[in-house]
């Protein structure tokens, strides 16, 4: 059971590689009006994973102009969404939702620090464009393993000039997030999208700085965590069910295949709609969401089924699902 979203037909009207392993897809709505969207928005796209229907959420790149653009990093370790998107050819018919936003940008602040790690640049692009266009003070710190693999490198350099600072791992440059925060005006805001390690470092540095919690905004990748994914068993005692979750699927997807619906929306660990009760776990829970705070994670009494998982072993849960309801 998912939150009600408005789905419509669409057509893939263009593709281009913006890095060796990142492809931009330009999507045109068909039979439904194009909708303007604020920075940080995303759309859901219907996909086929192992011949089964599913959907994935992708951040919108840029401000849009009668089409929606997304960028997808090809990853063999993903849950299959990137492989599906990369298999498409121009002209392919799609089902997409209208844009929605869980990562909104506040205006009118004295200073902005935008931080991206790898493919996390996708929602940050529209934020940087908007801040530049509206004359706000901002800096864009972008970390990537290799310079040759930086998505949208030329466009970002041309648009933002000295406001763009690249941190390339192979060149020995890494983001010192505490130092970057120190440069931010006291009432400035930090917007970050990147892997869990970068997010954890930013949270710690932000807390140490004593700045208002509300001025730190972030999202992360639903496929990243502190541990490599492993298969694990999910038990739902009230329903008398035991479901195996493979390393290539989410608990949400495995439960759905077993006929156990869980309410969901973003499926990126941001909205918390899919949080379910944890009754027991004989291993460790890898909390990959950005919805729960650190105290809630340590309590281990709830889990976001869309991204978080057990590190092997058995996870015993209860869901709101009632057969026949």
C-alpha cells in the first residue's frame, strides 16, 4: 500500500552520458500537463525488476522546461533500477508521477553551503542554479572519486565558476566538512546529498558547531549503508509468515511480493511512512534512512522498510497490515 500518487504516461525523448557511468534521461509527459517544480524535487518512475513491476525515485536535474530530466548512475550492485533505466532506448514509453519534494530549499538565508558526493549532485544542481539565478550567496562543494567521472563537470564549472570546489579522491583532496561548516555564516544553511559516511561526518560536525539543527538539510542514497547488504529473514509472527530478503532487494519489496502491504512513499528513507515496529533482531540493524535521529536508531524499535535492513540473521517485525482490511 503506497501513498496515493498521480501517475501518467510519458515518453523518453532524449539521453546523454554526463559521465562514463552516469546517464541523463529527458522525459516528456504524455496526456498530462508538465508541472513546474521547486529545487530538490523528484519523480517516481515505474520499472521492471526481474520481470516484476516496481518503481524508483529519481531527483530532478535542473529547473526543467516542459520535460523532466533525471540522471542515473549505472551500478551492478543496485536493486535493479539503474539496469532497467540503462536498458531503455529513445522513444520508450514510461509511467511517471508528478514531481514531489522531501528536500526543499528555504530562501532568504544569508549564506548557503551545498555539499554533494558522487551521484548526490542530482538534487543539488537545481538548488545551485536557483541560488545563482536569485543572487544568493552560496558555495558548492562536490566530492567524487575520479575527475573523469564527475557528472555534469563542464556545465557546473561554467555556471558556478569559483563557487564550485571539486574534491577528487584520486588527487588526494577530501572534504573537511567541519572546515567547510566553519566558513558558513552563523545563520547559513547546509544542504547535503551523498553517501552515509559523508552524512554522518556532516551531522557530527554540525552538532559540534552548535548551529541550529533546522539549518542542516540532507538526503542520502537508499542503497548505501554502513555494511554491505546480506540476505536476512523477516518474521511477522502475527501473520505467521517468514520471508527471505535477498541482498538485491529491500525488505519493503520482499514483503510486498509476499502479499504484505506496507505504506510507503519516497522509498529513499526520507519520509518515514514505511516505518514498522521491530520486535526482535538476532543480528544488527543497518539503519540506512535519514528519517530517524540517532537516539531512535539506537533504540532499534522501528525500521524504515524501504532502505534499512538486518545484517544477516533474523529480524522480527510487526506491520499495520491486516488481511482483508
